C-alpha cells in the first residue's frame, strides 16, 4: 500500500516520440510543419465559415465545429511533445497527465458523435431536400453540437477517473509521447483485464455504432443519388459525401485498431504511429479534404484574398 500511495502522487515520465529512432529530430521537425499547417488550415476554415454568409448553412456550421475540435485535439498533445523534446525534459505532472487524457477523450468522443451527425445532415440534404431547412434548423444544429460535447465529456470523465487512479508500483515511464490510456494501463500493477472489456464496450458505443449509422446514412444517400437525373447534381452530392467519408475513414480506422483490439497485441511503436496519424495528420488533412474539393470554400477564400490582398499591406 505504501508503494501504491507513493506512485499516486508522483509525476510521470514520457519516453517521447519513437525514443529508439536514430533520426527522430527530423521527424519532430516534420511534425512541427504539419502542426503549423493544421493550425493554420483549421483557423482559416473556421474563419471563412463564420464570415461568409453563403457558408452559414447547417453543413458548414457542423464543419466549423469539426475544425474547432481538430484544432483543440492537435494542441492537446503536440505542444507538450515539442516542449519536452527541445527542453530535454521528459516529466509531466500527474495533474497535467490527467488533463491531457481528459481533453484527448473528450475531443475524440465529440468528433466521433459529430461525424455521425454530419452524415445525418447529408442524408437529410440528399434524401429530403425540400424539408432540409426545416429539419436542420439552427436550433437543431446547436443541439447536435451540445450532444457531441456532452457525450465526449461523459466518456472522458469515466476514462480519466479510472486511468488516473491506477496504482503504478514500478516504473513511472509511459512509453508514449503523451498521456494515453492504453500506455498507462500497461505500466499499472493492477489487473486491468476487466476494464479492457469496458473500453471495448465504449469502443462499440463510440466507434462501431457511429460507423454503422454513417454507413446506413450513406446507403440511403447513394440510393437517392441514383435517381438524380442531372449529372451535375449527382456529382455535387457525391463530392460532398466523399469528403466526409474520407474523413470518417481517417478517424475511425485507427480508433478501431487502438481501442477495439487487445492491448497486448500492440507494440509501443505501433501505438505511437497510430497516435501520430490520429492527433497530428488527421487534423491537418481534414481542412484540406473539405476545402480543396469544395467550390464554396474556395470561392470564400478567393473573396477574402480580393478584399485583403497581400500587396496592399504596408510595411
């Protein structure tokens, strides 16, 4: 009991990103560039949606929430990783570790629910276009956002409370670049097999169920698209849907690997690679996927550039 009480009040040590990698500094600098691109891309997309009246629609409102979540998600892990790397320190306080876990799961759960609701938005737009404005009114969009955050917070609270109360009787080194629940469970001296079933159940609720609902929505959408006579209408509907499906696959795919498969089957390197994809690459790719293939967003960006050209800035 004395050993357990001591570890409950002691800081953790983060091993960092791929500690055995020879040229990890090159990877760090690449991640910094990706981080800057992700932050810039999501801020621009969020800004365009809020200032351009043509983008004040339910789809873009939900997309702005996705950009906000991605912006918060990448900032919950990468800055601490960069600080530890450049300072040479590897410690993280117990409080900071708990906060990091809480925000990571809150944002992850909120994004999973939001992606599901975005699929419903596309379903109503394609399958019931005449009632789209009535069904997807501003109040409903706000309720969708609130539900996403509440769902993420509830799941995160349970995970954070359990993880931060695990006794660590041996090494306090977390083999990861941030405080991640599976990595902490591996260094605990407590049998976590029962809670792994809880994690599996939560994974079904936040990964499998959303994926099933998204696939059901797109099944109805594709059937409806087949009845659209205009090729322009079909292409427009498919372009919007394909962007969302790409984002869903990038997000839910790695989550299935991390939380729906046994923890002992993952090496620390595999877990870190998946985490880099989820927390670094995906937030950068989402604004690119939605903007490059979206003429409305491109036009809004061009409009801003015409109003505020770089050449007019006085130095």
